[in-house]
């Protein structure tokens, strides 16, 4: 299940024409896509199905916009926040690898 955070962002993503300006992170809104993962992952990681869906979505976004999966960051990398939680944050290196493996571009 996908929820749209910015009006028309899903349509633009499907068409691959342009990124919709975000409002997820000061200093990153013009250069990055913000993806919110439902849950608090401070003590436990995301369920396997949610992680797989996240990796699939990130690969699709990277393919559509020509983004390198190595640039996948956590919100805390740019702002003073605990987001995305210690457990999900610890998975980001694996997520970058999994996304790169799924990408058609062959990072």
C-alpha cells in the first residue's frame, strides 16, 4: 500500500518525468525524495514484507530518476532527529545494496 505525501508525486513517479519538490527535510527538498516508513523502529526492525516493499520502491525511484542507491540516507543524516529509528537506520547499508541489486541501471 502506498500513500502519497505530495500532490501528484505518485503520478510523476509513475511517468518518470520529474521529481515533485518535497518538504521532508530542510536542505534536501530539491535534491532528494522523502520516503516515510510507517512504524517506530527504535527497538525492533521493520517486518520483512515492509522492508522488501521499501527496497522495491527505492529501486523504482532510483531507476525512474537516475538516482544512485548509495545516496540513500536516513532523516537523521540531515536533521536532528532519531528518524528512522536505530534498527531501521542500521539496515541502511543493506538497503543500499539491495536497492542497487534491484535497479535496472546496474549500479
